[in-house]
């Protein structure tokens, strides 16, 4: 298989960062238990992760071609490896903030490089959108694995135990392995350097010129609100399971994996379906079904009364149904990313990737903070109804994206 080694490397990079970055929901729950942090204060962890992603993407994406995609990924993996080894040695909320800031910085470098590299190793629009969905589905496989890995280290008998921090030794080993695999993978980046301007200042100018393109602006709206709704649910699902559905901590974390598992399956299936069906029809149907699921699933939580589950077998129906929204939302993000990237020449993919990451990160932070505050003030039973608003905006955004998209 052509480019197999670099493809395996991209998959592993996404897998490792999926575990680390999407542990924020688990960590939000744990810092409440261990450090006495309020729900509103805990929600700031999403900002440390996403703001650092956005800042790095803004500052570095215009120079990424000069830095080199492979070199940037190696730097990111090296930084996060060091951070993972520090966390269990120096417990504290401020160290947790530092970890997510470092992880966000590293992922900014990784994601720009991965998105741009896909364009270098695929030869058609359909191959691009297919590989994008497969890589994003593997990202969600990493998210699923992360829930079980973290829950293994959680001590339900002692909520104040810091034993869960030992998971970062394992994550540090995984990022080290990813580093050495990438080091040995060949990547020809010569095609990305075509038409790159000589003056560094022109790179930033190109990024801002992209923002003036109507199709890019509509895409940014779609990406922002997609990540807003996805992260608002994913980051607070463990807390919802624990405080609304009354599940034990470890089980709350494990059952949040249903959403990530659904997302992985949805993106893998989309890799096949979108080769055959019109993307707009598929994505619109997914959003309408997702809105319907919210209206059906959330009221189920009101029917559990004083039930207390001890395992998967006696968990309430609400714990299984609502996370299925991950399956329905899954195809949207990789599909629109692929569509916008394949609308542009390959030497602009690094710049566009930076914009994708910046506005995705801002959407993730906004969604998590809003949901955290709604959760604290109005209760978890009502917090996820908020997702209906960004879903509605997404439906409108996709309509205009289709109108302007010329593939």
C-alpha cells in the first residue's frame, strides 16, 4: 500500500492525542473530587487546551511549510511526552492546567501537519474525504480507549485518591512510541512548497486573505458550531452520568465512551457512504436525527428517580441512548474539513488547516464553558438542551456551504 508507513504514523498520532485531549471530561470530574474545584472553575480546563491550540495554530500555521510537517509533529510529540511524565510527580490543579496547555500546543502542531499531509498522500477528492473520515474515526477509537484506560486507574472506594494520575506514565510511553514511529516514516513534502512566497510576512497575509473568501467564512461558522456542540456534550458527559444519572465515578467515565464509540463507528461508515452518496444529503439527515435524539433522550433521565446503578447491566436507559448522538454527529466535521481543503490548492492546505484548528478550538472552549455554567446554575437535566441551538445553526450553515461549494 502506497504511503502505508506515514499513514500508520498519522493514525497513531491521532490515537494518542485523542486519549489525552478528550480526557478533559474525565479530568473535570476528577478535579472536582480531588481538589474541591467547582463546576464553573473546572470548565476552564477546556480553555487551557483549546486556547493554546488556537494560539499555536494562528502563530505557526502560516510558517508550517517552512518548518516542515514531519518536524512539527516530532516537536509536538516531544513536548507532550515531557508533560505527561511531570503530572504524576507534581499533583495539583495548576499542573493539570499546564498539562492541557502543553497538550493543546502540541496538538496544534500535530493537527495542522496531519490535515496538510493528507493532501500530500491522496490523489482525488473522494480519496481525501475517505481518508479524512478514517483518520478521524481512529481518533474516536482513541477517545473510547481513553475512557477505559482512565477508569481503570480510578479508585471508586476512595474518591480522594490520586492513583488515577498514574495513567500519565502510560500516556508518556505511548507518545514516546509515536515519536519514534514518526521519526522512521518517510514523507515527501516537496509538493507543499510549490508557490510558497519568499517573504515570511506574506504567509500571514495569505491567511487573512483566505478569511475574505465567502466559502471559507461559511465553513468557519460550520466548524465552530460543530465543535461547540460536540465538546459541550463530550466534556460534560462523565459529570452528567455521575451527578444526574447517579452512576459510580468509574462507570460514569466508562459509559461516556459510548459517545466516542458511536463517533468512531459513524466516521468509519461515513468513509464508505460518502464515496457513494451526496455529502449534503447525508450531513443534513444526521443533524435532523441528532436534534430528534436530544428531544427523546434527555427526558429519559427524569424517569430514573432514586435508582443507583452499580454496573453496565443495571445502568438506566438514558445512559445508553443519549450518547448515541456521537454516531449521528460523527461524519460532519471530517466531511466539511475535507470539502474546504480540496477546494484549495495544496500549498494553502497548511494555512487553511490553521484556520480550521483555530475556530474549532474556540468552538470547543465556548461550548464547554457555556455548558459548565448552565450545568451549575440550571442542573445537568437541562444543560444538554442547549445543543439544539448550535445544531440549528449548523443546518443553516450547511445549506449556504452547499450553495457556495463548487466541487
